[in-house]
């Protein structure tokens, strides 16, 4: 555990707490925490996690823009919570599993990556869940519950104990966030 990991954990928790409240500043905290994690994970041979965090850097900028301006013709309108259907989620999960298996095979056979399949699975799903979060899709939090729970196992085995605790907190907060966002979504739906 390093002071860099501690700073990344602090910024990551700040990001999630601000995201739950739909506060635009969550994306600034996300940007800096992912910059630190990109370097830490690369040094620990968690190559897909490192790539994922580079993606998060880009998505932090995109997420800020998306939340600030929405995706409507009116540039001033903020984005509201939406939801995917059950069948849409099933299709997404199936496609992401296929992509994970293909990339996991590549990582296991052609790189020095540790936990090639699990790391790839969490990365592929996290990429899509991040996109869902930037669009305020309610179900993103359910995806994060699974991703974060699997990540705990990986981080414990790689010696990132503080980060494993962070992901335990993430898992719990994702459950809370889902309930909070769902309540707000249903209140606007009526």
C-alpha cells in the first residue's frame, strides 16, 4: 500500500459519492483517481485494468460533458435517468461475455497479464457500465455490483488490499445508488 494508492482510493470514493448524488464534480475526482490507478495497475501487471483506467480518463471528460449538456438538441438541458429493458440488458450481457472470452484468450496467451480472463471480464463490462453511467442508465449500478465484487478477489490476490476495501465499499454504494436512482427514475416516470 502506497500513499498513491491511498490518494487514489480517496478520490475514487469521492467520485462515487458525488456520482450517486449526480454531482458533476464526480468526473474530476474520477479523472485524477484513474490517472493514478493507470500507473499502479500497469506496474502490477494488471494490464487490462491499466488500459481500463486510461479509458476512464477519457470517459471522465466525456461524462462531465454528457452530464452537463445532456444529449438533446437543447444544449442547456441536463441529462435525466433512463432505463434499458430486461431483454436489452440480456443482449448486452451476452455480447460482453463473448468479447470478454475472446480478449481474455488473447491476454492469457500473448501477454504477461495476471488473471487474464477475470481482468478482461471486469474491464469489458466496466467499459460498457461506464458508458451507461455517462448516459445515466439506471442499470449501470447493477453491472457495477458484479464488476466490483469480482474485482475484490483480483485486488486481494495482487496485494492491493486498500483497493480491495475500496471495491467492497463500491459494491455496497452501487447497491445504494441503484435504489436511489431507481426511486428518482420512478418518481419522474409517474
